[in-house]
C-alpha cells in the first residue's frame, strides 16, 4: 500500500484529492494541518504549523518515508525551502500545488503552455510568491534531484466554492441575478476565462503520484471551456434559473482606482485573457476536462441553496452606490458630448 501525505488536506481541492486516493483502496492517506477542521473517515491526521519548519519536522519524524507528499499550503520561497529541507529523503515525490498566475499576464501567445515566461507582477503577492516557490523547488531538482512535480491550476471550484465575481463575491452576485438586479462585470466582459471542477483536477494529482515522467516538470491543469466573462456569468444565471442577466460594464482601471482592495484580483488577474494549453497534463497525467461549467456550477448552486448561502448572502452597500455613481457619470457624459456627434 502506498502512503501519501497531504499538507492541508481539508480544503476544497484537497477534499477531492483525498476522496480520489481513498477510492482505490490501495492508498494510506495522512493529513498534516493545524487540526481546525476534521479529516474524513479513513484518514489519519497529524498536527503541525506549516509555516514553522521545526513544527513540520517534528510532526513527521516518527513517520516512515512517504511515497508522495502533496503540498497544498506552500505559498512562498520560504515554504518551499522548508519543504526541501524537511522532506528530502522522506518522500519519493513532492507534488506542489501552484497556479497559472505565475505566468506573465501580458502573454506572448495563447493558449499559454508551460514554456511561457513566468513573470508575475510584484504587486500581486500571491502569484509572485508561488513563482518564487517554484524557482526554489526546480533548483532543488536540478542541484540535488529533489523529486518535485508542479501542477499549475486556474480557477478550481466545487462543493460550495463557486463562481468568481469581478466585484462583490460569487454568492452575492448569484443573489442579485435571482432578484433580477444588475451585476458588475469588468471591462466590456470579453476577457476570456476558464474554470475546472475539483474532481477533474483531483485525477491529475492522483495520476501524477509515482509517475516518473512527471518528476522535474510542471503541468497546466485547467478548464478547457474558453468563456468570456459575459458568457461565464450568463451560464451561471441559466444554472440559477434566473432572469437574463443585466450586465453593467465598468473599466477595470476605474474599479481599481475606486476600490483598490476589493478590485485587486480583478485588476491583477480577471481582466486578462486566461486560457491555457493542457496537452502535457493530458499526455502524462491522463487529465481530462469532463465536467462542463454549466453542470458543475449547477451542482455548486444546489449545495449553496441547501445552506441558504445565496439567499442569505450579505448585502454590499458599496455595490449599488457604485452603480448609481457610474450611471450618473455616464448620463452626464452623454448629455455633454452628444451635441458633438453630428
């Protein structure tokens, strides 16, 4: 029986990976986390602080070597350095959950493959930290044969993890759609986006374990429906059985200027074209995109409705005020400039 350690283990993606590994009956799954959320039946859990190297070392010192360590909780170069030190000689493989945000956002070509330059903005700490962590791990592979495999994910959803909103949060925008209220979409809504269900992503993780071809390599594991943001949210509205959505398009740089914290991810990520080439993962990891966005998000909506999360989502006062201010300024500009249109 193979032995797999998942650092994290109880998060949205980790839950699907764990279920996938347990389903084969030939894998012992161990979770390492702070113990704030219980692991499922059949999983042994050990407690440690992932950000404390000594805590990490002490937690595994009595363990036999692992066949694979899946790290879902490494976000910085320091986390990666600790992993190399702690797990060298303790695992046959180290699977690092990374992100497609490591790539340059003004892409040289589309779809983006694994050879594309990785130059995330310094102003986007999440992406920059993941890129630095990748650099540490790849250097460890080159210099000391540390057995790393990197999976780069785009939006991954499932369970109650849902659609990504330009502003305001997914559940709140779903509530607005059901109530027939307008929703904000950045730019003109034509930026391309992908989403992948966690069950499909879990297959790639499971198939990477013990796969010698994957050692020292990185793989895109992303959705394969290339949707504009307008299409993406129109499909959400259909799955909600809501009225036809009323989109209000506001320039992303204006959203960022007005609400810099709330619009950070929109400015750094959502406004860009984000489509990727999964050929390597399809070839080496037998990854397949099998759950369409409409089917996947409908299942998520069912889960959210069972919890009352959509109907009970908190009202965002700033949201309607922003729409009011935007419409006032649009009306003023039309009034002032229309006489020149002759």
